[in-house]
């Protein structure tokens, strides 16, 4: 019972401490200083009254509470020790053992409650001290930095209290009234803590953003550095940085957001216009004059305080009277102008590092990453494609606000688009000038902690060091862009004539045939697009074989191979761009489909011999020390592997159009002659006969319209075969109707004969009298002549071979349908049956 009484006494003391905490939670924090933000800062009467009422030490009450809790905890530990010693005796009965376990559990619960109350008391004490330190009504200047650090400690103490509650809740099945009281205590501390934190964050953010002014010709900083030692830490920009760092200790999220906005303002207002002047061509080589002005009498005014702070300004202007004149190439002038821009940016960022960032390395590193980018941490494990002549970027790499447009500017203005062999020899001097500019700039940025160490990240120097490789790549991109512009901007419907007139091969042994005709490009029309692309391909190959590089280990030694690859890529671009951009026209307009067919044949024809034409023109190695790139190019220079894709494109474009036209002929003829075969049994003219005649005229008109579109474009052979294929479509549809009928009257025979003669005349005109291209011509002609023959004429025509294209069964069906039964008809049918 003695242990239980002592434990009850501990519980009673703990209850009083809890009631005190609940009282604090239910009150409006009486130790909070009774000063409003809008009160006169110079009036400290209310602050003095608060000190008289509550004492100068705002944490004294909470310290007394914590001391009392320490005493309670010591007493509780003594009780626990006695309980454990009694529980270890051998003569304990079961009831005594159970009581001991219950007392230990209760003591453990009380210990966690003491820890919770102690942390809450620490948090309240720290919050009160932070409120006092940030008050504008106290006699001394408010110390916002110390207030922020105290708030951070209060957050830590509150988090520990919450951890204690969370552990107790995990062991409890249901929420008890005591646990609800605990949550009220936590909320009473957390809410004012959050309000005070937001207040200080807002004050620091406003101080930072309002103290720095950017214009296109100056930077003004108010309150950059104030005094030394403690004074410097409690006022000005340094205090704002310290507040943000203290209140966001883990990720500095709020500070990074402020610095991010600051960097964006700097870039958009000052640096970006200078880079845009280069892009527009208005930048000059005139030097910049910089002047730093300091004024320590200016005052910063705010809602809370009035403090005398110095003002630093950096002003600059362009001294156009000292504009340097460069007689060199445009690229040399661009490098000289870029060097002046680098010096200007370096002076501006040096002032920023000293007066704005206060030479703090973490702040400088963050701003440097936003401006110049950073290297991904995964770079070491990534695949390096530079060995293949390709550039690769890693996900996570950041180019930076300044770095990305600067690299683009250097690519556009500092690297020549095209150089002769003599110009290639001077490319190294151009690279050296650019390297001097970039090395000096990067060294200055590293000294200011705006760039990481030299062995880690140096994008500008890398660009200058790889200047010759960059030229090779830019030359490739320039040529590919030129080819792309030709394909996209040239009117694809404009054509030019290419090839030679090839005499058709005849079966007449008396006429001489050209045995090389199969290797010649037949006369046809191709688009100006393909003609220009092929001219550009040849110009690229001419440049590739004319390159002379003295140093075989130089990156320029890769220029011939790169140009050869570029020529092939131009042809690949044609196969990719033209079907994609003109696909709708190719699929619906016959002339466009014919142009694409001819373009593909034209390019395939040149690919057959282009490699053989140029492979021997590549120079060979003149000394044993040189590499064998020339020999390799001689062995690998080929375009013949690109012939099948172009031929496939030609077949697909024209084949799809022929199928489309065949379908249209079916629509024109099919619906009108569906009943034509059944109507042939009639002895009188029917509407179906008129419909068939109209359908034939429409079909022939359609063929003549196609011939007008294709004849000026396609070669003679392709045109004849294409029109013959469509003419066969017309013949087949009429032959099907005639062959399927079982009875044909004499008037119908006369009508069919006239109709077939009209069809043959029309198709013959379309194919320029070259009826051999029509596979159905002989069969169609034989059926037409059959309609005007008697049985005797048919028997004579059989001997003359008129019906050699008609099968015996087909001819038998026609005889049965046309002639009445007779001995002569039966004899003729027997002859046909025996011949079969």
C-alpha cells in the first residue's frame, strides 16, 4: 500500500501539471506580448507593462513547471525500482505478482506522460521567447534571426511530444478522454507556432524581394551588409537568409523559392536582353563601363521598424566610343562580341555574389545551378554516345537559364556554316579565341562559387574544346536543314523533265534494239523537290571528296565520313517527309501519285551508280602514320542499298492509285450494267442497253482524263502499262456480262458489236494505239467480231486463229446463246468439244 500511495501522489502531481497545461491551452497565451503590429514602434509602454505583470523572463513559469516534472519523474523512478525489487522476490504469490505488473505498467504510462508535458512546456517556453525576440515594442531592436531559431527548436520539441502521443495511441485500442486532452494541448501550441512561423517567413521573403531592384542598366541592393558581428546577423539580407534557413532546416524550400524568383528576375531583366542582342545582330564589341556606388544614409522603412541601412548600386553603360573594329570573319567578330558579354555578366554576377548573396557558398551554388545548370548524379552510370559521334542528354541534366541560350548562341554565331579547305586549316585559331573567352569566364564564376570545381562541370569550355567536332556536326545539321527546307517549302506540283527518250523494244529482227536501254532513265517528269535534293546530295558528296585535313587525329578528319552519312540521311529524309506531308494528295490525286512514283524511280536510279561514282574520289592515306579512313570510305561508300526502299515506295504509290482508279471505274460502270447481260435476250432496245452505252462513255471519259494527267508525267512504258491495266478493267466488266448470258438476240448481237467497237476505239486512243499493253484486247476484240459472224464465219475464223484468246467452253456458250439449235450448230459444237 505504501508504493500505491506514493504512486497516487505522483499521479496527483502529474494531474496538476496537466491541468496547468490545459489551462494554458484554454487561455489566449497570457505571456504573449500585448503589442499589435500597427502600434507605434517607438512606444514601449505596453511592453513595459507586460514585463511588470509577467516578469522579464517569459520562460520562468515554464521552467518551474519542468523542474516540478523532473521532481515527479525522480520520485516515479524510485517507485519503479522498489516495485521491480519486490517483484523479483521468490516468495511472491500470484496476486502480488499481478499487482507489481500493474504498477509497472501504470508507471510506464506516467513516465511517457511526464515526457510529453516536458516537451510541451519546452515548446511553449521557446515560442514565448521567440515572440519576445521578434517584438517591435521592446527597447532593443527585434532579433528576428534568434526568434526564427527559437521557433525551429519549438517545432522540434513539439514533434517529440507528438511522437510520444503517437506511441501511446498505438498501444491504446480506443481514444480516451485523457488522450483528447493531450490533443487539445498540442493544438494550443501548434497553431500559434504556425502563425509565428508564417509571419517570420513572410517578413523575410518581403525583405529579400523588396531590397533588391533590377533594371536593364543597374542593380540596387538596400541592406546588403550592415555592420559586423552580431549586428550584421540581425539586420539586412543576412538576417533574411538566416530566418529562411532556420525555419526550413531540412530542404530550404522557402529560401530556394525566393532565390529562384530572384534569379529569374536577374536573367529576364539584365542577362537575357544582352543575349537577345546577339541573336538580333545588334550587339557590338564596345566595352562596358561599370561603377559601384555606396550610400549608407538611406533608410529602409517598414510597418514595424525604421533602420538606417546602406545602399549599394552597380551601374553600367556601353562605351560605344571605344568600339573595336574587327576585319576578320563574322565568326571572329561574334566571338569578340561574346567575350565582352561574358565580361559584363561576370561583373554583374560578382556584385551579386558579394552584395546580394553575401558570399555565402550554399546560396551562390544554388543561384549558379539555376543560371549555369548542373550535372546529373547518374552521369557516371550512363551510356556515353560520344564515341559514335552522337550527343546524348541525361534525364535530370539541367542546362540553366544562362547556359542554354548561350550555347545556342555560340552554336549559331561562333561556328561557321561552311568552310573551304583553307578555312578548315584556320579553324583551330578560331577555337583558341573562343576557349580564351570561356576559360576566363568560367574561372571567374568558380572563384565566386557559382560554378563547381573545374573537374566537375564545364559546359562552355567543353564547347570550345570540341569546337572542331561542333563544326562537323553543324555542317551536317546545316545540310540536313537545307534538304528539309527544300522538301517542305518547294511546291511539289512543279516538275522538271529528266531522262532520255528510249525507243520501245520491238520483235522485228530487222530493227536494231538498244541493249543499254534497261539501264537508262526513261524520259519522265519529276518534282523540283527531288531534283533539288539530288543536286544537294551530289554537292555534299563533292564536298566530302574534296576535304583535305593535314592532321589525321583531328576531329575534322571525320568530316568526309560525316558528309557521306549526311548525303544518305538526305535521301532518308525524303522517304520520311514527302509521304508524310503529301500522303493525302498522293492517295487521292492521280498526278501527285505519278510524281511521287517518278521521284522514287529517279532517286533509285541515281542510287544505283552514285556510290561507284564517288568511292574512288576519296583520298588515300599518304603516310603510314595516317589512319585508313579514306580506304574505309572507299569500301563503304554505297547507295545501292537504298534502291529497294525507293522502288517499293514507287510501286506502292502508283499501285495504290491504280487500285483506286480501278475501284472508281467499278463504281462508274458496275451499277449501270448490272442487268445488261440479262437484257441481251430481248429483240428490242431496252433501257439497259442505253445505260450500258452511257456507262461506257463515262468510263472512257474517265480514262481520257487520267491520260491527260499522266501522259506528261509518266514515262512512255509506265504510262502505257497503267492505262492498259485500267482499259482491261473496262473490257473485263463488259465481257463478264456477255459471257454470263444464256440468250442473245440478233438485235442484241448488233448492239454488242457496235458497243465493243466503240470501247476498243476509245481504249486504243488512250494507250496511243499500243494495244499490246491490254491483256484483254484480243479476247475483247474476238467477242466483238463474233457478234457479226454466222456459223460458217465462226468455223472459218477458228481456222484463222481469230478466237485463240477465247477458250472452247466460252465460245461454246456464246454459240448456244446466240444461235438456234441446228445440225450445223451441233457440228460446230462437236468440233469445239473435240478440240478441248
